[in-house]
């Protein structure tokens, strides 16, 4: 089945992270596209023009499988990278953590030569996502061709790649840079 980019306006179901953590088999081990939705507590992100579903704003789209040789699956991206991962493996987690630094009491830290994480704060960020995020997905054998059309169709302020024209792009890039600069040892 080929994915439909209009799917994210009416996905049929938004999954709570706790639901998929208790039943990971619900997410297919296949390539595809997924969207993250957030409640109104994410006030640092402008949501003018964003799509609302069940009171949650669609703010980020991701792809599991960047090209035909990519082994990435929806289950791996959603659970291992975004829900249980670190800022190093998830640009979504990095952006959320930078936006929620004060609210969640976390700070970006160096985690290697060119990588960063929120250290013990990653657990706090995961708990925040359990409460305030929802996710929907659609399997697709060739998801790499869908990201740009989806970014054209929806206002997605948390996406950076292929999204330089979004009004929030510069603010988010600056914030992430400030957090990385603070994390680097002097």
C-alpha cells in the first residue's frame, strides 16, 4: 500500500507513547512515514497553520528508510530513536529538549566529539513525551519520496531538513546552536 500524504490530517488514530511501548508489535517493522503530534503545553512552538487532530498539533514528520538500502523501520525510528533514544540519534528529541530545557530541567551535554545528549535528562524528556505526545504512522515501501511533499502540504515547525522556508526554522536552528555552544567545554 502506498502512503497518502493527506493521512496526517485524519490518521484515524493517534497513539499514546505508553500504548506503543506496551505493545510495540503494533508498529510494523517496515519502512514508512510517521508524524508526531503534541498538546498545547508545547507553547514555545508556533502552531499557526498547523494541523490539529484530537486536540494535538501535527508538528513533525519523520521517515523510516531514507533510501532503498536503509534498514530502518517504523518501529525502530519511533521507539528506539524517538521514545527511548537520545538527542544524538533523534533530531526531534534534540529540538524538543532544547525547547523544554527550563520546563523539564534538562541541559544538552557533550556525548562525544560531535554528538550531544541530555544525559540523565533523556529520561525526563521521555516522560514528557509519554504525557504530551502522540504519533501516527503509515507503512510505505518508498518513504524517501514523501518527505518533501508532506513538508509542502503541512506546516511542520519541528522539521529542519528540507524545511528552511518555515517561519520557525531560523529560531529553532538558533536555539539548538545556543544549546550546543553551552554544552561544549570551554
